[in-house]
């Protein structure tokens, strides 16, 4: 009997009991795009559509054990890293991924929706030193870009300048996300070495249902990379997927705050490849 394999994506991220962000959003996205999702939990935020109430730590040893268990059994074709909120956690993830040679998408979750910095400066520094060089692409939004380069980001030109600055920190590429731009057309910039910049634009959708869009975008990029697409194509397809997922959810009412995306607006069948004998 023939055996088949599927593209697997490991999400290393925090929890969201309301189902819109974090590991839940990652798993929905990966599944909706035809991949197989595995998880490593880094933190237990207590949150809903209205915001985060508190965050419970996961022991670093438990994170390490989770990574080892997945790698021993379902070796990932791509990895997405989300919420890492301590230096010890950054060091743990670096130690276990430094010999991994597949694509890694790092979404540096550093600022809350209300604009508050979620992690301390020493953790930001550890991310720059240890995780940025491992990542195929990092995906900061405008607030996170501001934290990373130490200045306010308000325009597309600021995004481009900040992205180029981050490349000097041994980043392989930066997707600067412009979802917070006060414009009718939103711009995302994929910034790579040698001044190679790809521009992706989408119309702004008038909705509050964008909870988890950053988590979902980064996991979508990881899924397309796991399937075998190159980075530029993966980013383009992921942005299109998120745009459609927001559009298909714009009039939904889930919760009392910022609602989630409609991840399963057009679910794909699980992708399978025949294994060589």
C-alpha cells in the first residue's frame, strides 16, 4: 500500500481561549490551507475578544520537552514562532532550533492592541540576538517595528527604513506590516538584502474583526513555505488569504470586542505527497 506524507507546520506560540489568535489561529490557518499543524505552547494568556486579562507562564523545561517530542515524531517542514515573553524562553527556543534547516517565520509579538509593550527590553534584545538570525522572515507590525528600532513608525517610508535597519541585525528578510496605516490602501513591504523590496497592497476593510490577523498571516506564510513555495510567493498568497479571511468575517458578531477572522472561508483539502519507496 502506498504511503503519503503531508506538509507539517509547527506553531510555537501562546494560547487564546477565545479562539481568534495564538496557537488556535495558527492551527486554523495551517489546516485551512491544507497543512498539518503541530503545537508547542509557550504561555497561557487569559484573554477574550476584549483583551488580555493575565498571562500564566509555561515552565521553560516544559517548552523544551514539547519541542523535543514533536521533533522526535513529526519533524516540521516549517516553523512559526509567535509569543516569546522571557529571555529564558528565547534561549530555550534558540537552543532547540539552531540546527533546524527548514524555513522559520518569526512573528515578534511585542505590543498589545492598545499600544502597550508586552515584553521587557532585555527580551527584545535576546530576540534580536538569538531568534532573528534563525528566521527566514520576521513579520513585525508598525508598533513592533517602532520597538525594534527605537522610533515611531507612521508612514510607508518609515517602514522601509526600519526594515533595512533590521536587516543589519542578521535578519534574512523582514515583512513590515502596514495594517495600522491611516490610509485606504494598506501596504506591506517584504524587505530583503541588496535593496530588494516587494510591495503588497490591499484595500482597507471597514471592520473590527481583525483579532489574530498577525498570528494568522505568519502561520499562513509558514504553511506556503512548507508546501514548497518561495518566500515572495508565500508572502503574496498569505496576504491574499488574510485579506479574504477578514472580508468574509467583517459582518460577523463573535464576542463583545474585536472579533476573529473567518479562517475557513474556503478550506483546502489536506495536501498529500506520495512517499518514495
